[in-house]
């Protein structure tokens, strides 16, 4: 999936007629060349907003594709609100099927949250629904469909809420940067292919030639992975083999361009609105200062790169001092492709587009085998992966000591489905593995980013700018296992799928709970809780970063504290669209204290 740089340049330098033809496909803020968000605001705003959902087409890198848009554009219009106002949004569904809009990250009454079957019935075809709620926060958010697989087709858009008082983040110009993925294959067909063959879109499998040339994992390790019927190249279920990776609806060759004047402080409001793609974002030659995470202000922190999961948002400040162009890169986490845009003083300027970096390979830690280094003792000749596979003798016992490695991957496979370490998990075919030794990975940058040679953001780098509103110790703790069967593309929480019609996960109003998410799979999962923010447990005390979405790395854990302060029923799910569609979703129910169970 190498990118043709000559094609980039020709697209960027195309004639004015071509640019004019493309302009009609995009809202004002996402035009092929954007001056930024300046008055008058290129957005829908005010107390009464009209949004119309309809089928349309969109053009990506010169190819026309089917889409669902709002008010005739993909991405949907930028909604600009003001903290303290009451928003009234009238949504007209012109589709021949039910639809909905969920206001991702917004704190509002649960009846306005927009999740069919949980908080409201949905919006019937050719009908209208009015959302009305007070705007109690500020920051960068987004909105999208929560009906079927419509989100994949373009049913998403950004939200910017200006603070009621002076914004503590100073900037001269701002750009909204919506990252997404799009396929010319229908989302229903993609899901069917995943159910039949979950590795259908993986075109990056290891080859015998690669093994013999020493470019991939050692042959012994590869054979061990094979014995467990697992593939270390299986990092993303759907990737660049079918996806175009978009920036504000523009493909890599379309080259969306954001303008700046040298010396300006430019705010980039970056939203990952994709269906299945985790991106690694960097601007070669330009440091980024992260100032906001999931809409809430943080102590500014400089970095060269960050991983942004599906449904997360990060606001960054860049200050390009030179009169030259820079390339903004959103590289898919499995390195199968990239979204690309340009920051430049003038239209038509381009910067070098680096090639895709080598694909990452899953490790034993990604399988929930923890840090296997200690198992190799002091034997420097025994790599941790070999020790885990039984190719060396562990010096100090541990979970792997005494394991019968003579049965190929059998003993390890048995250890990876030990329900004794997760008694609450339903014994079900949908649960392929239980992580034997999951570890906290919130201080890690993400798969493939460990040794890139520059600073990469981690959750442990985030510190809330303001003191947390609730600093009480948790009253109780709750462990939730993220479970799945990769061979059958089945996904669940604690082995329970949404379709199992289990009782909601109960909470009492106002209670303080510590939630420990344990990823028993080899895939990353961005977990989103509707209606609440939670504090990541990363040792930051009363300045813990507050988020609405957290990425749980493969075989790892992520812990957060939250206050159940929003009455009602709320969706709780993996934000990888096809994982949620396959069952990785539950309902969280917050009830008044004293109410009968």
C-alpha cells in the first residue's frame, strides 16, 4: 500500500476547475483549501439547528462512492455551540430506514443521548425528532449515527463548544481535523466477510520468504503462534486493503490543505470519527503541544506523535515558524495506509510524504502474557518471547513454570482459557482466551510505537488542568473482561453480548466506582461510556485526566474511577463499529438511591 508521491503532487496542483468541482462535496470548514474557522463561522449554530440525514455520493481521490450525509455533505456540518446555551436540534430522517444521532461526549439527559433501544426508539424513516438539551461543557466533540452500520457510510460530524468564559487555550487560528475511514464495499458486506473469515482483509500476513530472510519473527516463535491458531500480524480487522483513510472527507491524493501564517499559534481539533481505524498522528518537522483530551483541558504537554483511538479527540497547538509546508500524517496502526493532509502558508504547497513504516507484530504481552522478561531469568541468550514459548527454561517459576511445552501450543492454549482467573466470565464459545497475566499498559504509546525514535504521548502523560470535581475514594470496584473469539468474529463483555438481553450493569446515583477493564483479546478496544466522564487511574491524584473513551491495549488493563451522576440507561461499548455490532456492548443503568432493585 505504498503512496504514489507524484500522484499526490498532481492532485495538489490540479486546476481551479477541479477544485471548484470538488468543493460542492464538502461543508465550508472542510473545503479542499481551508483558511480555518474565522468569522462568520462556517458552521451551523444558534439555538435552533436543522439537520437532514439522506443518502448521497461522495468523491474520494477521484472515485465516487455511496454515502450517507447530513445537509448534503460528508463529513456532516460543523455544529458550533456555546457553553450555557440550550441547543434545539431538529433532525429529519430522509432515509428508507431508521436512523439516529448520538452526541458523542456530551453530558445531557439520557432521553436525548440518541441510542435506539436504550435511550429512545430511534428516528423512523421520513420522520423528524427534536433533540433539546442544555450545553453544560465546552471543548471538541462529535456526533454520529448509532443505527446499524450507518456511521461507516459518512454519518458523522464535528462539534465545537466555545467556553462561556475566556478560553484558557490561546491560539490565532483553528482547524477542525476529522479523521475517518471509508470503503466502496458496503458495511454490511464487510461485516459478512469478517464473520466468514475474520482475517479476510489482512494482506500483511507473514510469508515464508520473510521468515527465511529474518525480516519477521523467528521461525520457532511463528510456529508456536500457528499452534495457537493466532496471527501476530492481525492488528486491525479492516484496513488499507479496502479502506481509504480520510482527512475531512478527503483522500490522501485529494490533499486537504490547512493554511497558516508563519509564527501563528494554530489549534488543530483532531477527531477520530472512523469506524475501525486507530491512527498514529504526527507532523514531521513540527512539534505538537497537546492541550485537550476528549474535550477537557489538560496541562499542555509536548510530543512528536500520538495514537488516537476511534472516538477520541485531541486538541493540539502547533506553531510553524517557517514559510514552508508540513505534512500531517494519520497512519493506520497496522501501517496498511494513511490519511494525509498539508499545513501550508499558501494553497498549492506540498511537503514530503514519508513512506509507511514497517508493520507492527503482536508480542507475547499482546496475548496477555505480561512482561515475560523475568521468566527468562538472567539468561541473556533467551529472548522473552522464546521463554514464553518454552524454548528456554524459566529461572524463577511463575505462571509458565511447569508447563508442558512438548505439546506444541496445547499447554499454553489451555493456560489462555483458564476461567478460574475470571470467574465472572460466561463460559461460552465467544470467549477464545482469558489473559493469564494482563498488565497495566496505560503508560505505553501503542502497538508499533515503542521504538520510533521520538516522543510519543501516553495516557500517563495527561494531567487535568483543573482539579477533578469528585476526588472521593471509590466505594467499590468492578472488573469487566473484554472478551472475544477472533476466529469467529464474536465480541462481548464478560462473555455476554448485547443480544443476550442480560440485565443492565447496575449503579446507584452518586456512587463512586473503580472499573478495571481487562482485555482478554489480542485486539485493541476503545471503550466508550455514554453520559459520563471518568478519571484514568494513572497516579495523577486529583488531577487525573478525565475522558469519555479509553483505548485498552491488547492483553492489557486500563483502570478508571467514575461517579455515577447521570440517572438513566446509558450505552457502554467498544467503539470499533463491527465489534459493537457483533455484540461488544452493554447497558449501564444508574438508578436513584433507595429505589427497589
